């Protein structure tokens, strides 16, 4: 009587709080386990348990680099948003000061006009339109048959009598 042992699964390295899961797929971990145990003494060109482990470790290293890059991007985006908000606030205060100055100098009509133009709300661009007002992409497909065909079960319209 022969007993078949259930293959054990290679445990991924300890996961830090920054990484959510092992980027190496479970199927690949199973292949690594197969080559580490049942095929440990078998050699194929450029493929063995060691080469598979090295590639899995390289993948984990790249995944960590991606996670660090994402964290840096998130931090940069947050900094950008903070700076944009600060600039918007400063520009708003600048317009308020300019308005006060303009009211004190009613003879500067061009200045008052420029300040009024800054204060007007800008129209939001319609979605799907480019700067010149044209719609991007190809036009929607239209089929004459769809419009000419009567709906199933509908009565045809009577023709005009002569």
C-alpha cells in the first residue's frame, strides 16, 4: 500500500503592514514547492527551485518598489493639492485687495473691468467637448434600418389616401 503525501505549500515571506499580499501567485508558489520537494534532484535548463525562488524574490522586491512609489506619489499629490488650495486662497485675497484698490480709484476703468472679469464664474466645459467646442471621437453609429423598421407587433401606419 502506498501513501501519497499532500504537498506542503511554501509560506510567503512575512508581510509588512505596507504590503497587502504576496505578489507571487499561489499557482507559482505551488510550482516552487514542487521543484523544492519532489523535483529537488531533477535539473532542467535554467529552471530549478533556486531560479524560481530568485525570480519570486525579484518580483517581491519590485512590488515593494511599486508600493514605495505609490506612497511617494500619494504624498506628492497631497502636497500638490495643499499648495493649489493655498494658491487659490492667496489669489482670492489678491482679487479682494485689488477690488478695494479699484473702488478707491474709480478713474481706472480698465482695472475695474479686469477685476470684474476675474470675479465672473467661468462656464464649465461640456463633457466630451474639446477646447474648440468639437466633440471628440467618431460619430455614433446610426443605421437606417433601425429607424425604418416597425417595432414587432406594431400596426403599420396607414398610407395617405389619394
